[in-house]
């Protein structure tokens, strides 16, 4: 009789324990604060710090769940924030300035990647030897709402031209096909895309020497990426944002210290990330970007250099890219940097 009672009680205890574990698991999951983050593209290896933060539990330890949404270019990422479809956009400064001059309220509060890696790849066989030779040419861009378009505008403006002097073709991420087919004479892209074209075979080996890469960093040193959000959201979520940045920086330090492991983690999250060689190449670029660029050495990771961004804003206003002057010191802050 006692054995029967013991068995019955044992079953009840196990059932109770299972219920408690399930309850606390659900409670723990529901306790996470969700941040809707909208980068400028799909889940690329370029956003490796987000994947490492997820894989290693850094965000969860900080009580955060990152919901990574897709932007069709930096401008589109910003538009999602303005429309209330996301909390934080990862974008270049010009994308935010266009939204601000249209009436949006945005604050740039952290620069995850400061060194500019945007480039213009030109086909020398099309007679392009200098920016002046771009007149009348066809140039591939990611989208009409992307950094690839906006930085091209800056380059053209610096040399007395506007978008009307060239033909822009929105190709998405498939820059290589446009260049190889002759549909485009140049491509406004970035270093990880260039690696895929020039090293990984996107452009046939016998044609690689036809192309030359012009870094936009020569005229726009950085920052490359800025986290933008509505000031109202930032003010309401100060502690959450601080937790997010601390977890993000923990992830960035891991990526820097253990790039090969990070490359493997990226395979589980990013699209087109099957090649560890390519993953590692992009990670090396990203590590360099987070540790260099205007003001980073002096002020630390994540620093947004107001002077460099002001120069971009002033130059863009002077050349008619922006129709309003930007008071950058009121738009860009470093209030979450220790």
C-alpha cells in the first residue's frame, strides 16, 4: 500500500516539476524585451555581431530578444523606423538626413561600423579613368533607397555632376551580372560585394583586370553605419538601449578575438554564408571597420564622429543633395558610450 502511495506521489511530483519548468521557461521567454532592428539588407554575414550575440546568448543574458527585419537599402531601413515598423535602423547618415528634412525626428546614437567600406567599381574598358568619365555612363546600385545611391550622389556632386548625368540601374545585390553582361559600366557597392566579384569568381578571372575599385572613404571617411531611432523611443528605453550596446560590444569583442569561430556561427544565420573563407574575409573587414574610422581610437568602439558627419552634411547641402542644412550636433549623440 505504501509503495503504491509513493509511486502515485512520485508521479504527481514529476508532473508538478515539469509544469514548473515549463512555467518558468515561458516566463523567462516572455520577460525578454524585444528590439526590432532593421539593417540595410537581409541576413548577410556582414551583420555577424548580431548572430554571435544570439548564438552565444549575450542578448538573452541582457534580457533582450533581437528581431532582425530586412531593409531594402539604408533608406528603406530608416523609412521603416519612421513608419513605426521597427525600433532601430542601421543606416548611413544621409539616409537619416533625407528623412529628417522631410519632417522625421531621428537620433543617431551609436556607430557599430565606423570606417567607410563603400566603393565604386568601374570598368576601365568603358573609358572610365576618373570621376569626370562617369558622365553618360550606366551605374548599378543596390536600390533607389540605398547608401550605394547616396554616396554616388556625393561623388558626382564633388565633380560638378548630378544623378541626371548618369543612368542608375537598381540591381539588388547582383552587381556582378550587370557588370559582366555590360548592362552597367560601374557598380556602387561595398567591400564584401567586391570580394565576391573579384576574388570568389563573380567576375570571370580573365576580366578581373578590367575593373578598378575607387573607395568612397577618400571623400567620406565615415562612419559607415549608424544606429538611428526616434528620440522618444530612446528616451523611454534608455536602460534597454544600454543593455543592448553592452551585449553588442561583448559580441564584437568575441568576433575580433575568435574570428574563425564567428565564421562558423555565421553559417547558421546568414544567407549565402556557406564558404568559411568568404565569411572570414568579411569578418576581417568588419573588425577593421569597428576599430578604425573617425574618432574611434580616441573615444572607443561605437563612437559617432560629429565633425566627420557634419562635413558630409555640409558638402551634401552645398552640392544640392540635401535641401536643408543639418544641425548634426543635435542629430548625432554619443550618450550611450561609456
